[in-house]
C-alpha cells in the first residue's frame, strides 16, 4: 500500500489553478485499447464491450481479481465516509456494487444512533444516484437491487447518462465515485470537469481504477497474467476473448498514477492524493472541491 500527494510546482512556484471555464480540454480520445479510432467509433465500440460483458461482469471481476475487487471497493467507500441524508453520484456504476456498499454503510449509521423526526427527515433526503451509459449494465444492477431489497425506500435512483455530459445540476452532490470506468471514456478531462461541476463545495471525488505496477518483477508477472490469462478467462467463462483483451489494453493506455493525479488537479480539485493497492494493480485517487 502506498500513498501519494500531488503538489504542482515549476521551480519554486506553484502552478496557478485555472477556473473551470478557462481550463483547456486535451484529447485523450481516439484509442480503443491499442487501436487508433475516431471518437464516435470509440464510444460505440466501448458500448459494445459492456453490452457483451454485462451479464457476466461481476462474476468475471471475482474471477480476474480472485475476489479482491470487493476489498478494493470497500476501501473506496471507507474513504467516502457516507452519511445519512447525503446525495451521492456513482458514475459507471451500472451493476450497483459501489452504490450497495454506500447504502449498507448508511444503514449502519442509522442503526447506531439518529432517532426521531430528524432521522426520518435525513432518511427521506438520502439519494444514491447510479449513472451508467449502458442500459444493459443498469438492468443488471436493477435486478440485483431488487433481489437484495435495496432502494425500496426511494434512496436508490438509476440514471442512464454519459459521464462526459451529466444531466445533474451544479453543486448538487455531496460525493462522486467512479470505479473501473474512467479509463473507458473518450475524454478523461471532460469527466473530471463534470465531476467538479456537480459536486457541492466540500464534496469529495473518488476514483478506483486499475493502474500501473512499478515493481519490476511483479510488473512482469502482472503483464503475463493480464495478457495471457485474463483474455483466456474471458473466452472460457463469458465466451468473449476480444472484450477482455480490450479491457487489458485499456489499462496500459490509462495515465500513470502521477499523471492522472495532475489531471485531477487541473480540473480544479484540491488536496489531491492517491493510494496504491497491491503494488499499483489498482489505485484510489481522491480530491476535494473547495
């Protein structure tokens, strides 16, 4: 486990923080794994991948990570510190894994102690929004929520939408999470800009993403596992080698931990830091809108 904090410097001078309106958007576009494609084609191709893997998404996550993705998501939610009455947006969260954990944490808070009319008011105000661009992923999440009994009180809201152009109002969310989703977008900068826009002042941005291993021997083993084993698992379990080959390639195309942290700073966030888990196989980045 390793922690990193980002401070932007040029010599001894801090970089000026650009306002959201003057910030330039750089093109992270036109790559689908290792292939170069135009932006419109990438959006369609990524959509096809997740339509293909939706029904096996959670079981494949268990298989590929040997169940560790559950611990990583627990760690993500522990950094969020959910609270009763919060309004939270989970983006690219179609199957509901992160949203369910947030609601479970809020339920434990309810059990511990807030009582009376104040408790009822906070319960009525609690809203966890799950936004995903892929309706098939959302359908899987809705089915899982129904089976688990989540959201029967109206606290769980499903929304089909694009992370690069959210339909939510400015300064409307207490928290924003995105887990294993941001590397699949066309423009990372637009996603970060939208996250900043919808968060209230004091709101926290958290991103859990597969990242880059820095330990040489471990990196070699991880590369072998990624390129030789994971696509084979995809073919064996889901009957879809190509989609999992793309997922592996998309990880290698994603910015390093330090570069991604600098992009979060550029989006306007402060107190930006990241935590490496399993030697950098995954990283959790966080930032505050102040």
